[in-house]
C-alpha cells in the first residue's frame, strides 16, 4: 500500500496513527506521518491528529501491507 486511499474508502475519512498502526500492524512513528489538526478519529472515536499523508519512511513501512 503506497497511499492512504484504502483507509479513506474503508472508514470514510483519515484515521489516527494509533488506529493505523493497529489496523495494518505497522509501527509508524510521528515523523513517518503528515498529520492534520486534532479531531475525532472515525475508528476509535478519540480526539487526536489524523494521518493525512505519509513521508517516504512511512510509505516504506506500509509497502508490504495489503489494502
């Protein structure tokens, strides 16, 4: 997976880093993600920064993961 398009399709919006790590079993760090202002995650319903994009290191970590 090279983009977050499958996440947006599945959840209807971007999700937080915690949920992204849990859903795809990766270990994304804060520096791996491009994040937006804090708001409620559609997955866990907690307020946090939504991952709106990935830096190169984040894309490499998600490279082998299925959509």
